[in-house]
């Protein structure tokens, strides 16, 4: 679940349909991405970060990312 993204979307009074239109996908595709069932593409993340004027990592990385080790 993209909790930060969903919170930002609601804070800005945007619907999931608004976001789907923004990144050029159908509503069901956006819902799947926001719920974590599928991944956002890099260009979609850039568009969304520009919309909210926040760096991509503040929107899309999990809050506990720093605790994960890279093998």
C-alpha cells in the first residue's frame, strides 16, 4: 500500500480517478498501483512527485526503508 501517496492525494482533495488521469492510466490500474498490487513505473513516479512538489523518495519509499539491508 502506498500510504504516503494515498494521504497526499486525500490531503489535496484528489480522487483516484484524478490521479489515474494525471499519469495516463485507467482507474482500475491506478487503484492496483496505489494498493500495492502492481508497481508504479518510473515516469509515473516523476509525474506524481512533480504534482505534489515532493521528492520521489518522500512519496514512494516505505517508512522503514533505512532498516532494510541490501545484499
